[in-house]
C-alpha cells in the first residue's frame, strides 16, 4: 500500500528529479552554454508539474459536444498557463544565448573561470 | 464611457504599447522624446490613481469585463499606489534626464531599441504592481526582467556581459521558484486570484503543499529582490549597467519584488498557515540584520563609487525587510515608507553619479579628486542625497529610519539590539558617504584640467529636482506617510 502510494506520485517524483538535475547543472557546470542547458531542464520540470496536476482520470479536452452528457473534462487552465511559461522560457533562453555569443566575441571564451581571469 | 475607470489598465497599456512605437521613431531625438512622453503619461496615471486611493476609493478593474476570480483582475490600493508612484516616478525622472548620458554610452542606431526595452521594463514593473493575479505577476516579472537584462547588457564595458549573465541565471531561478509556488497553491485551491486564494486557503485540508509553496515563493522573490545572501548578482549588474539604467533599476526594480513578497506573505499566507508569522520573522529577521551589517561593512571598503552605492542598496533592502519582519503595524509602515524614501535617496545619488560620469570615465574614488571644484552643483546634490541615505534629520531618509527605530523598540525584548544594529549601520553609512565626500571635496585633482565643467543642464536639473524632493519629503512626509500607514493597516488587518 505504501509503495503504491509512492508510485502514484510518479510524475511528481520525476518533476523533483528533473528539477534538481537542472539546478545542479546550473550551479556546477562552468561552461556558459551548459549552464543555460541546465536552466532549460530546470524550467521544463515545472512544465511537467503543471501538466500533471491538470490531468483528471478519464478526462478529455473541455469541448462540449451535442448529445454527450456527464463527460469528465481535464482542467485546461494549467495548460494555458504553461504555454505562457514555455514562451517565457524560450525568450529567456534566446536572450541568454545572445549574451553568450557576445561574451564569446569580446572574451574569446565561454568558460566561467577564464572569463573571471580575463578581467 | 469614463476613462478614469480604465486607469489601472492604462497604467500598463500606455508604456507597453509605446514600446514598439518608439522603435519606429528612428531619429534618435524623437525616440527619446517618445519614450519620455510615455513615461510621463504613466506617471500622470499613477498620480491620478493615488489621488483616487487617497479619496478612499481603491480601484478594482476586471480585464476584458470578466469578473474575478474567473477573469484577470487588476487592483490598486494604498500599497500599490505608493509603489506605482516610485516606479513610474523613477522611470519618468530617469528618462527625462537620460539623453545626454545615453548619447555618450549607447550607439546612435541602437538607441530606439534601447528606449523601447526601457519602456517594456517600465510596463513590466507597473504590471507586477497593479496585478491581483498570481500568474499575471509572474508574466510581468519576466517581461521586466528580460527588459532589464537587455538594458544592463547595453553597458559600454565588456564586464557588463558576465554580470548580466549571472543576473539572468539567478533571476530565472527566482522566477521559476515563484512559478512552482504558484503552481502548488493553484493545485490546492484552484485559483490564481490573490484575494480568492486568500479566502480559499482556509478550506484546504492538507496544508503541506501550501507550506512548501510559501517557501518557494518567499525564496524566489528574495532572489529577485536581492535579499542578502541572494544578492550576489546585484553589485556587478548595477556597476556595469549604463549610468541612467542604474538610476532606473536601483530606484525601483528590487522594491517591486519586495512588494510582491510582502503582499504574498501578509495577504495570502499570514493567518492561514499555522505559525507563518513566526516562521516569516525567523526567516527574514536574521537575513535582514546580516544584510544590513555585512553590506554596509563591505561598502565602507569599496573603491568604485558606483559599486559602493550598489552594495549599499543591499543594506537598504535589509532595512525594508527588517521592518516587514517585525510583523507589526509600525514595522510595516516603516518598511513601506523606506521603499519610497530609499528610492528617492538612491535614485538621486545615482543621478549625481551619472552627472559625474559625464566628465569622469573612471569612477574609482581615487580618480575623482577635485571633482567638487569642477562640478560644484553635482557634488552638492550628491551630498544632499547622501545625507538622506544616512538619515540626517530634515531629509526623507530620516523619516523612515525614525519609524524603523520606533517599530524596533515596540517589537519586544530584542528591540534594543535591533536599534543598535540600525545605529551601527547608519554610522557605517556615515563612513562610506564621508569617503565619497572626502574624495570629491578634499582630495587634489589627479591630473588633467580642473576648469569648471558642469554636467549638461538637462541631467543636472533632474538631479536637483530629486535632491530637493529628498528635503521636501523629509520636512513634509504627509502623502507617502498616509499611504504607508493605510498600507500597514490593510496588511496588518489581514494578519490579526
């Protein structure tokens, strides 16, 4: 019973693991691109959490159909929210990469240590 | 159709829609003028909203006519009105003065884009303040953050780039933490509207997710607000940003994050979570004290003028958090008052720095000898704002320090210790402001010409306007104090 209960939270376990993997990469990696990859992984974990919580067992897309009654719907709102959050994540990543390109242009490296030593 | 009813929405819409228009204004003078007009218009809207709030009419606006909690609600109460004044005031004042300094620091063909990013940053910040919807706050937070990354990366020195990269990483982690917290609350309550959230949390059976959410939201916003020890992005970012961007961001960016932090912890969680008051105080108080003492001490030994003032900002954020951590009405009104007064003092100081930087490329203190002889007006304005930062009677800074000390005395047996912390750090502020004064007034010029050469009039006039406001609000703190007090009543009313 206890094990089933733990397995029932499978998606949330995955969420927590991906979140920490991403955060670890952001903190531990010294290459700026790898840091951004970590940041993306970190943000994707949150997307998974939002998508998981809106799922209702047996639920479908919330479209009212003629003749069908007592239909169970999944909650559409978290999907809409996370669509917005994905857009935010993509723009952050794009801006981050643009900054890395400019760092590479002016420092000739994207290794954190070498950038610190250069100044 | 009454336009005044739409003011909360216009507050966001005006700067946001002006941003793409400014890009089209290619002659650079026009781009600056367009951006300034938009910023002034949004300051006027903030003033109108403040007047309505002072009349006892908090504004509520249902976006698109959808009633809350289904639609996205905007709301302006005393707290939002005060922070709106700070944000739009900082935006308008810095843009008004910006042109000579920006002409020096940003290439001409990039200026329209730069001003456009500036307006987007302003729109994001005011959006956070007027939103009454947790997810909307996240979106506006990211709009303002992305815009400020762009603005800071415009700094002329290449060191701006690693600084902004660090800010981007830490800012995104903070925003994502906030998003996780909001998600957890939504999971348990099914609502994103702050007022509705506050009402429904009481019905939640399993409080653990809410507790975790409170942790994520508080830490995430503390990252954005540069609360010690999560402040490491701030000194470099503010030092390397173009001078006028530093004026704008230092005056309002971190304060908006603190605004959301206070709003969440007082309006949503307080009284709903068991022991939240004690937990919040236990979290915020040590960080505030450490921030005040450590950052002030670091500022005493800092050699670069801009970096010194940026470091002192971390200490000032500590004061704001300290007031909030007392969880009392007096503490809150001191804290809110300090948001206003510190914006005036630090905004004025950075404006004066921008004036100095017009002639001095190197802002290390030992390079600034004899500046007072060359730029007497600039240095005098810097002195006035410096006094306000220290908290000398007659300046705005004194009012909030005084409120903070009286709140500390009321806060219980540890009150005297807290007063000692405030006094010690004020003394440290005297030391670091004195180091600036010594460099400007009493040290001989390093080399080069010592002919009088004031900053451009446009820059100087705005600097003096802010410096005089420091004195005006020091002598007549009526309006901000009234707003701060009604904020405290509002927030503490929920807490009890």
